[in-house]
C-alpha cells in the first residue's frame, strides 16, 4: 500500500534537482574551454563581491564601536557639566 503522507521535502528536492540539471546543461552546451573560462570569470566576480561585503561588514562593526565610544564620551561630559553646575551653586 503506497504511503499517502509524503514528505514536504520531496517537492523541494525535485525542484533542486531540476535547477541543478538546468545549471549543468547551461555549461554543457558551451565548448569545454569556454565553460571553464566562464566559470572562472564568475568565481572571480563573486569573490570580489564577497570581498566588498566583508569590508562593508568590517566597516559597520568599526562604526558601531566608534559610536559606543562617542556615546560614552558624551555621557562623561554631561556628568562633568552637571557636577560643575552643582559645585558652582547654579550660577
């Protein structure tokens, strides 16, 4: 008796297999040397994109740290001004 409760992943696997086949076929229709050169070009492009993304993430982390330092500096300055006003008798 066939099982009626199929896994939802079976549809996903079918779609993944179809996309994989189309990807393979897209390179198979090209001459071998062209396919390899094109693949290298794409890998270099995506490697460059990855480098840019890594630098952007690094920059974001640095800006957040700088913001934390600046916020702390402002807090200390505000506290120092409040102490000065208290000591001066509210002139």
